[in-house]
């Protein structure tokens, strides 16, 4: 019935029906063309060829330094030579005023050296257009410059509620033969007199118990902000190129003393770039791993006994933030060309919700990340999951740590058997790490099974872990 009415309506006015049909057809055709052209234009607007060629284009906000993005895997030997940094662009309106007339003109800000690399003909003949110091800082992307940038110390944020619990430190650990060590260069918050309390602590295990050596000093802000070049008392850290030079001169118990020079080599592409967690009223904590796994050199001398470190393996991370009421679970293991790291931070409950802070596991191979998993659902359909569980002995000390990590590229189980531990008693009244919990640094053996990316993992290796006791962290 409806079809018959439609036919009679069209045949009753054939000319009008023909014009209407032609108009609809033309409109649909034009719309299809516009949609097709729009897709092509959109695709071309992000084409790598427009940025000088390449496989991937990464766009940055103007305030993001290029060297931050180029850190980590993009500094690996297999990728570094293929990276080309395009110029950031900033458009603005300018007005040309001449003879009482005002003309609006468009202006585009770019970095000259990068535009020349891309063959920009519009600046080829303008010799005076050169990079400013700010341009050079933005584009400085050598592995050495990136390493120094990510390992720098930070100014204390303006957060009065938390300010007296600020601390920042360089942490190193390593093993060579039967010797293992944990080393910390730590700087606390500004004191009332203007100085900043700082200390160096070495915990050394030569196979017959842990020996502790320590010394302190007061530093100025200027001295602190030179880090990673940092001197505390008679001990120091210097970064030269991709090598850390550590000089130690520390007293121990019973009149013992450790003297020595240690080197640790960083490797482009085998670092975890810095990240920060922020909370209420200016609370924050940050973490970076400049050296996931590097070769050790040098030696230590303990009261006439020499401990060679050449050929050993070392690790280096860097922490900063407000630490009152903060605890964490952390661990790392190295095996051949692999490095695995996991961790979780427990903030003060009035600063951030612990349930919104992820547990993470990362696996780094010779050319960068092999896999990553976290405990938060970051995208719809995300199946990533990480759990960390600690099993205590009869005295309440950690005996086993079990880590499970699963994501689209990771299916991993780590079991850490604790062989020894060093406990630092919590100090409720003072100090940047004050709190009611005891801090435990543990060494032992990891058993690792599963896969990362396309690589099957099945090995055991010595490694480290950290946790707190007094009130067990929530799994």
C-alpha cells in the first residue's frame, strides 16, 4: 500500500520528482567525496613524510623536553641512529604597524637547525636564523645529556604540610663474586639554619655478615643541585659521560674504614625514565632508574682487605619526594642481557588513595622493554594484572616474595627467597624517612618463569628486594 502511494506521488509530478532525485543524488555524491577527501587530508596531516620521513611520528606538548621522550628505549643502539627530532611549532598573531596602518600577519616559531635538517627551503638563505640557548636545551638528546638530565636533583616543592619530610637520594647496589653492596647518597630537607643534612651509607656483605659504614655532612642548596655530581664529606659521585665514578671514604664499627673507587657504566636504552606521583596539598614522590644493569669496576679496601669489583654487575636508581608515612615494595634482578624490576608505593592515606597507585613490573632486554604490566585497568578491555605477596617466617620477617605479572605481552612469575636482610629501624620523631615502620633491604635468589614479549624466561639469579615491617603492606 505504501509503495503504491509512493509510485503514484512520483508519477503525478514527473519533472519535480526528477529534479528532486538529481538533487539528492548530487548531495550524496558530494558528501561521499568530502568524506573521502577529509580522510586523506587527515591521514596526510600526520604522515611521517611531512616530518622528514620515518616510521612513527610522536607529537609533544610545547613544554615537554624532547630529551625526556628520547630517554629509554629510543636511546638503544638499534634505534638511536634512526631517530630524527622535528621542530616544535608555535603559531601566533602579530600586527605590523606602518604609516598609521595595522596589518595582521601570521607567525610561526620553529627551531632553525631542525628545520634545516628537514630541508625547509624557506630558511635556507637566512644565515642569521640560528638556535637560541633554549632551542639547544630542548633538542639536546645525546645519551650523556639525557642521563644527566634524568638523574638531576630537584628543588624542594612549596608544600608546607609535607616539607620537613623531603628527601632525595642516589642509590646503588652491586655484586661481584661473593661480595654484595648497597650504597646510598641521601640529602634531607632544608634546615632552619639554611643547610641541608646529608649522609652516605654503605652496607657491605662479604659472605660473613653485613658491615655498615656511614658518614654525614651539611650541604648548601647549590651543592645539592649539582647532583648527580654530589660530594658528602670525603665521599663523592661524579658522572662523566655514561660512567659513574664513586669515591668512598667511610668509617665503620670497631675502628674499621672502607676506602675505594667504584665505577658503574650506564647503557643507552637500558633505563626507566622518571615518573612522579602527586597527591593532596602538594604531596609528591618520584623515581627514575638511570642504570638497570651496568658493569662494575674498581675495588674497595676494608682495613687492608681488598675487594675487587671489576666485572661485577650494578644497578642505580634515584628517588625524591615527601616520605613521612610512606612505604613501598620493590625488587630487581639481572640475568644475562635481561633486567626485571617491580614495585609499588604506599602513600600516606591523607595524601593519595593507595588503591589508585599501580603495582608495576617491567622487563628490559638488550634493546629496550620486552614487556610491562600494571595493576590498574588503563583502557577498556585491559587484562593487565600484577600482584605482590610476601610470606613471613615464624618471627614475622619476610621469607618469600611472590610476584605475578600478566598483560598482553607479559606472563611472568617471580619467586624471591630471602637469604639475608638489613633492617633500618623506623624513627617516629625526626628525619626525612621517619615513620613507625622498619625498612628492610633484602638479598636472595629469584626464580623467574614465563614469557616477556616473544621470549621464554626460565632462570634463577641473585637479586634484591625492599619492604617494610611493623604493619605489613597491603598485598
